[in-house]
C-alpha cells in the first residue's frame, strides 16, 4: 500500500506546485510536502497496525470464549457422568432392624419386606382331680411375611404351625393412601373388642379373658378403617362371611361389624387425661344353621358347650381404657344374643341364647417403664447378666377379674368368675416370660373342672419370642 500511495502523492504535489517558481524553491516545497506525506503515511500505517492488533485481540478473545464454552460443556458432561456413577455405586436396597424387626427395603422407600414370626411355649398345670391334664404345648408357632409395594400397598401373610398342621391365620392386602381412609381385604381380625385386637405378642396374660369367648376373631371379608382429627377418633367398619377363620360361607347373607374409639381429651390441656379412651363395637350376622358361642376358661376347660342356633346373631360391647407411665387399667363389657328359630318341637322357635361377659385388668411396671396397653414393652435395661450393660429386664405385676355367663329361659346356663394374677418378665422387647395363677368359680358344679366342686385353680406359664 505504501508503494502505491507514494507515486500518487508525488504526482499531486507536482501538479499543485506552481511551475513559475524557481527550481530551488520548488525543490524545497516538494521536500516539505514529501515530509508531510511521510508523516501522514506513518499515521495511516499506525492506524492500520492498531486495527490489525485489535482484530488479533478480538480473534483471541473469541477463541478464549469458545474454549470456555467448550470447557463448560465438558464439565457438565463430567458432572452427569459422576452422578450416574454415584447412582450406580449407591446400593438400591438396605437391610437392618426397625422396631425390633428385621427388614430389607429399597433406598427410595417404595418397597419393604419383613419376615415375621413368633414361638410361644406353654406349660399348664391344674388342681388335683381336674379333668384337664398337666401338659406342655406350643401354643403358637407362626411364620410369615409383611411387605410394602409402591409405598401405599401393604400385604401381610402368616401361618401357624403350633398345633401340628399349617393353618393360615392372616392373609390380607391393604391400600393406605390416607390415614383417614384405608382399605383392607382378605382374612384378618374383625374390628371388635379392645382386648381381642391386641397382638398375641403383647398380651398381658397367657390367655385373653373368659369374656373373649363372645368375640368374633378372624374372618374373611373387607374393611374400611382410619384415624380422624389428629387421632382423636378412630373407626373401622367391615363386611365378612361370618363363618370364622378359613371357613367358606354357608349362605348369601354377610356379617357386618363396626368399631368406634374416641380419645376425648387427647388435644386438650388436661395432660393427665390425654390417654383416656372410650370405645364401642357392634356386630350382626344371620346364621342359617349354626352353633352357638361357647364358654371356656383360661386353661381351656369348656364349662358351656355349643348348642344349635338359627337366625340373627347380635353382639355389642363397650370399653374404657387409661394409662399413665407404668400404670394401666382397662375394662370391657360384651353381650351376645343368638336366635334359635324353628329348632323347637314342631318347628317352633326357642328362646334366644344370651351371653354376657366383662373384665377389668390392671398392670404396673415395677421397673418404671412406660406401658401402653396392647403395645410392646421396651425394658430400660435388657436382661444381660454380664458386661457393662448388664441388667435384669423389666418386671410387671398384672391382675384381672372377669365373668362370663350363658343363659336362656329354657336351658340351664352356666357362669364362671375368674381371678387371674400374673408376673411378667420382659427380658428384651422380643422375649417375654409370663406366669399366671387363675382361680375359677363355676355356678354349675356339675360342669366344673372338678365335678361337684365349684372352685378350681389353673397355673399357666409361657416363654415367647417374636420378631
């Protein structure tokens, strides 16, 4: 560019200089013009160089920005790969113990499986002359599985091998989207009676009270249940075959059962009354041709045999329970009425059979643990005879008085009064030893464990382990 500008500039200068000037003056003027032109050319060259440098810097900056963008993309890709590696390395399942039960569950909380089981070994001794014989027995030997699928769907299945044959005790599914409304279907306990709904693992005595003879236990059916108002009210209502455990229905009529429990002071300032609750149950069903309820003592002596029934069977009960710290007290009244339609001579109706039962139970933890009826007791110090954590578990005293009476206008009924005293030793939350002394008084001496004698005693003891 410089070589092209110079001749052009000289030509302009030559044209612009007057030819009439002396040669020396013209030469000086030309020299000055050349010097000025050189400065102009140098300035132009400096500007050109500056522009080139600016362009070079801009290109370098663009390259640097592009490099940063590329590095950012690579960093994001590496971050994704690291997260994928972490997810791959993280275990999808974990195992452990929760509430003293083993489990395996998915880390996202959607799936859980827990093996469950219990073994209860009893020894029973009876007063001399009793028709019952002293014996050891495996009262319950159960194994089963509890599970959760997709967070809201539960299953529970359990079989009992304690009597020498495998028998399904529970097998049901439950859907629990909301605590206020849950759905259960299968074989499970009918929602009736405070004491009956205790798990066998958490009984205060070796056996439930004699009043429990009036209560429906497990049946096949479906149930809605839930808890309302922050636990102030709980309810359950269901429809069932009405024929009991593992038994097909004999008619198209189904049994209905309902339960309502209220903690009236649970959300009040009366702290000492928050654990007081009242409850009521009702169950109704129709039996085409059935057998009545029966009466049996804690030690399984039958003082009132089943009789034929036909028609409606109505049962209802009321309960009150209270606990505070190591002390509990609860009681229940239960009544049944069973029709005997067309069972008399010539097809006439016979008088209804009535069963009435009640009990009052109280317990006290000598070692100071907090006790909630029907729930697991956790010893302050587990039974460990050696080591720095040695202890002797938790100890409890228990007492119960119960009555059961059967009668109808046309038959001789029978009534039993039963006093049960117990000492319970909780070695760990899973291991318990119960010892009961039971004194029975029967109104009909001819239907007594010792014929002709209205009073007799039973000694029951149990060692149990559950998981």
